[in-house]
């Protein structure tokens, strides 16, 4: 097999591997390090959004910051698993034209990654596994699959004309 063809075949899987390593690195951080990172991102969002919430008393700022922090954490799950699903689908697409294999294979692969991610958190100090986080991860995966189906439908309509 030519090097170019091999690279074409392996490129999406290399990106999946890199994103999975990033996810597992973030999951291996202890509770304090993880909280500090998400609080930093939440603080930036808080500073931007605070003027829009002027009706909230200043002594409630901590509650607003915590709500933004939770939103940032959960949105990160959806976004990362959306991205990884796109590349898993591309990887399967390079192996087969069977859409059923591409879509269900991608869902199963991403479900495995999500469960492994939560399992890893059992071994990180102050962290734990969460079935809700797996559901958020799968919501990102399903959103990616729906995006792919929409792109296929638009492409079919475009080429029919």
C-alpha cells in the first residue's frame, strides 16, 4: 500500500487518538485541578455575561459563576464527543461504504470511549464516574450523526438538480 493511501486511511484515526488522549488526560486530573481549569473558563464567561444579569443581586454572583461553570463542563462533554464522532465516522468511511456500519460502528466506538473515560475518573482523586456524563457524551455523538445525515441529504438534493 502506498504511503499516501495509508496516510489517507489512518489520518482520521490519528485525530481520534489525539482527541481521546486529551479527553483521558483531562479526566485523569484530580478534582481541584479540573475545577480550577473550568473555573478559569467560567470566569471569562461570567465577566462577559454579568452585565446581562444585572437583576441578580451581587451576593448571588457565586451562584451565577457556579451555574456557568457547570454549563461549561457539560458543554465540553458534548463538544468533544461531537468532534471525536465526526472523525470516527470519517475513519469508518475510509474502511467501508456501508452507512449502517459507519453510523452504528461510530456510536459503539464513541460509547466505548465515553464509558472508558468515566471509568478512568474512578481512579482520579476526588472524581467519580457519571452516567449523566456518558449521556451528554452520547448526545454529542448523536448530534454529529445527525449533522452527517443532514449533510448527506443536502448533498443528494444539490446533485439532483
